[in-house]
C-alpha cells in the first residue's frame, strides 16, 4: 500500500517527501479532530465510580466508635521488628 502511494505521488523525490508529510499530517488531523472525538463517548476512560465506604460517619451523621482517624483496626498495629527511632547506617566518611 505504501509503495503504491509513493509511486503515485508527483514531482520527484522532493514532491514525494512533501506529499508524504502532508498525507501523514492529514491522517493525524482526521484522527485527532474527527475519529477520536466521535469515539470518546464509547470508551470507558471517564467511567469513574466513587463510593462512600471510607466515610467516618454513620448515616445519622455521628462518628462511628473505633473509626476515628488514627485508630488502627484490631490486629493491625504494624509492629516493626527493628528500631525506627535511630539510623543504623554507618557514619559518613569525612570529606577531603
């Protein structure tokens, strides 16, 4: 197909290169301004669903006990097997 288009473009090598660039630009413009806007509503990229599951209040508006910010669920204390209060890295070497 590309060889057929290349053979049909007029005006020697310079005309064929210019014609190829113009055909490529016309194809990109057609896709960008016609095809993609037509297809956008059919694509699921804007199908965002937000739920209220992370809300800290019950339907009556009261704060649910045990769901205050900062309360960890039972068994989720994140005990770390090492000390995070100090850095165990070796001291930096003196600069010379």
